[in-house]
């Protein structure tokens, strides 16, 4: 486990104290248990509870520290929106490149953008749905790689101008139900064709309803769409500078790409 802050340690001590009270209420121990009592610790389930509680407090602490940063700070969306799904496709070979582009998965945005996404997720919580992220911040170098494969501005933003993803302003995402199943949006993510356009009229009622819900939720939180990709959303209130910042990867995830 990570280092504990004094706050966290105090919380744990408090929890341990409470734990003591509960133990006293338990039935008289057997003679065998009495013999062991000098060395016995809390039962396994109590220890698991303490660890879970310590983890929860640590997550709250991380979340609060991220939320106190400046609007342009890079923040990890998995820390701020843990209930969402994350399948960062360019960290796998399951994408239109058929190649792993990122060394490891990461879903980052600017803090201002993340705060709006938190509002979207909060609304979705009340109807049993969640966001599912396919791509978030994308370093400029990765945008060049995508452009080399598909130099078509309808589907990949020219890297010379810079993608909104490389500003930390854009996200590629969909919706999932409470079992993590994607809602039908008519095409897969990164389907480069007319069926992915907002204007395509031949989809089923179900697809139209799902797309409308996604667009309404995102627009209400300050995001705009682009004509050709139902999954791509851009935060409008601020336009951040282009970046080639790279998130760090756990050392054991740095396996050869291919
Ligand atoms: C490549 C696709 N996922 C995407 O994000 N396209 C937009 C237009 C971009 O490259 O910024
Ligand atoms: Zn996009």
C-alpha cells in the first residue's frame, strides 16, 4: 500500500479502536482461543475491511488533491470517475491502426474538462448508466502516427493544426449499462464511414435513442460534437495548448509493441 498520510493513519487508528469494542462484545472465547489471544490479530474479514476502508480514504484524499489543482492540470480520469469504464484502444492493437500506439493505457484530461465529465457521470448514475472511454488525452506524437495511417481530416485531425485530444480537450466515449454492456450506437468506435455520422438516417429507433441520450448528456455539460464521429466530444469553454506530455507507465507494462 502507498504511504499513509497522518489523516489516514489517524483514521485507521480510530477504526482499530472501534474494532476493539466490537471484539469485546463477542462471546467468551474457548480456552484454546484464550491461549492464543496474546498473539492473535483481528480476524481476516476485519483486516480486509480495514484495508478496504484505508483504500477508500486514500482514494478520497487523491481525489480531493486533484480537484484542488488548476484548470489546465493533467488529471487521471480513472481517479476522478472510478465508476466509468475504460478501454483505451490505442494502448491495444484493437483499433483502426491494428497497432499498439501507447506504451500503456491512460485516460487523462485537463482538470476543467474532467469536472464537466464528472457532472455527466453523476447524471448517468441516476439512470443506471456509465461513460465508457475509448480515448482521452492523446500526445501529439500519437496524433502523427494516426495521421500517417489515415490522412483524412474527416476522421483524423491533421497533426500540424493539432487535435483537440492533444490539448486535453477531447474524449472518445460511449455509454454502458449497469452490467458494462455498450449501448448500441449503430457502429463501433472509430468506424470511419457515413454510418458513424450524426446525420445518418437509416439507424434503428434504439440507436437513434441511444445517440440522442449520449449527445444530450454531453452537450448539457458543455461539450460539442463533430459531424463524422458519434464518439468524439470537445469541451468548449476553454481551449488548452497542444501538448506531447506522456503519462508514465508501470515498468512491467513496457512490453514490446507490435
Ligand atoms: C481518430 C479518432 N478517434 C479521432 O479522435 N478523430 C478526431 C477527428 C481527431 O483526430 O481529433
Ligand atoms: Zn476523438
